[in-house]
C-alpha cells in the first residue's frame, strides 16, 4: 500500500497527463470544452477516478462522456508511458457535479438576498 504523499503525486501526474493528451493528442470531434478538475487514486495505486467538467449543453456533455469512454484505452496507455510505475492504474471518468452545484447555490443565495431585501422593506414600512 502506497503512502498518501505518493498517491497524491501520482494523482497530480495523472491529471496533467490526461489533460495533455486530451488537449493535444485526442482527435475526437465529440470532445467539447473539457477541463480535468481532479484525480483521485486508490491507496494501492490500482484505480484512478478522473473528474472532469464540460462547458456546454447536455448534448455536448453526453458526447464528451462517450468520447472519453471510447478513448479510455489510448488515454490509459499515454498515462502508463508518462507515469513510469510498474502498474498503470485503471481510469474511470466521472463528470464533476461541482459547477452545477455551485450554480444552484448561487441561485439559492440570490433568492435569499431578494427575500431579505423584501423583508427589510416591509419592516421599514411598519416602523414609519
């Protein structure tokens, strides 16, 4: 079992290798505006979860997910050559839900601010 520092270093290296491959070598028109947001590696360095976001519509997100799934072997091969460790981890691509969650929180905060302003106006009318 690898220590946490080594697992983090391997995860960071995988992140940069995947991003490099997708940006410069992957010639698949289905890939949209893609950002690799995080990589998490298991303690034994056997599996890596690659989190990504896609800017665009739901159709573009679905097409990008399909393209990543179809090219998973090529990406893993590139990662294996770049890592230089005995066993190349399996890759699992996971759409990152953080941007959607952040957008939802922004909407909730805007609604809360509007309600607070309305309540403040109503209270100021009562005190007049």
